[in-house]
C-alpha cells in the first residue's frame, strides 16, 4: 500500500507511538515489510530454495511471536495537531508511518544464534530492527521508539534490552573472499537486505544509552539495563502512560510458550 505523507498547508504533524498490530502491517515501509534478515536463517534453506514472498514470511513471523509471546513491535505514525494525546492509539490505514522498532526473545530470532558476540543474555529481549523515515521527526524518533520498547518491557517484567550492532569496520567484509567462515552465516543476506542496513549501528546504540557487553571488531553485543533506567526514567514513564491506555496483554512474558520463546524469570529480592 502506498502511504502518502502529504498534509494540508499549515497543518502540524506530531509522532504518536503505538504497539504494532497485524492490521497495521501494510503501513510499514516497504523494507520493513520485506526484510527477513533476522526472521529467516538462510542455512535452513536448500540451495534451490528462495523466498518468493518475503512479506508473507515477515507477517507470519510477527503473527507467531505476537500469539505466543505478545507485542513485539512499536510503530510511529504522524497525527495532525488537535488529536487527543491521551487517547489510545490505533493507527488508521491512512496514517503515514514515521518509524518502527521490532524486538523479541532471542530464541524466536533465528539469525541471533550466528553472531560471534552472542549469545544474548537469558534475562534480555533482543532489539532487532529500528527504522525511521526521513522528515522533521527523524532525529528524535529513534530514542522515542526505544523508549516505547523499554516502557513495554518494563511493564512486562523484562530486565534488559540487548542488541547486536555493526561497526564501521564491517565495510572490510564487502569482499566475499575476506569473510571468515565463522561470519558467513551473519553476513549472508536474502533479497535486497544488507548487514549495514539490517543490523543496527553500534554507535547509534551507544548514543541511546546501550553499553557494550561483548566486544567484537564487526558485531559487538550491547545491553541496556531496564531496572537502572540509564537516563530513560522520564521517557519510560511517558511510554508507560501511553501503554497503560492500551488493551492489556493476554499473556505475561513467557506464558504458554516453548523454550524458543522463553525468558528467564527476573529474580525478586526478598524482604528481611
């Protein structure tokens, strides 16, 4: 579906963040709908296999994670001034998408197991993708989207958010002959994807408050401790305020799912 960003002269636009629902899948930018870098492991495909419909694969993955674990995406849409900011947000088909973020338990992300700086910590959820469309809100929106992810996960009792990043040195892997065998499962892509486009930049993650917990020349792993806030307190409170207006999750984190979607419970301190 083509999404128009046109507005009438003099109108003002403000981003609004909402948990992604399957009904809003078509509002996502084309790359977000077609990118299956994290969701499909090329090693599981036979040599003569190809993905004839990556959008179907992406939507099926989202549906599976939402069904078995809960919300796994945040979407930013633009809203004309005058909308009620306190009202729950259900993106409408004609609301242009300004940005998005995807996240999931690492066991539900096939590509994650190939990263040399892994595995993801058992108490963390993996931030896989974050994209922002060009425009007036582009500079501030990544932090706002991450704040919405953090708000969702804090409410669900998750202890940390982790992500694999790529460094500037990943350009050294542009020559196929220069790719070490251990990194080929990470660098191999499907369709029009690329490592630079589909793996978050490590510098952008550190700018957002993440810290490196597993160093690697090309693909470090970074972590954001949710229980400590790391300067996110105001953003988290605002995100929680919006999320509390949304319908409650049908399942708590990890409920009714197999090992692939399980997150270790957060230890609780006992009172003396």
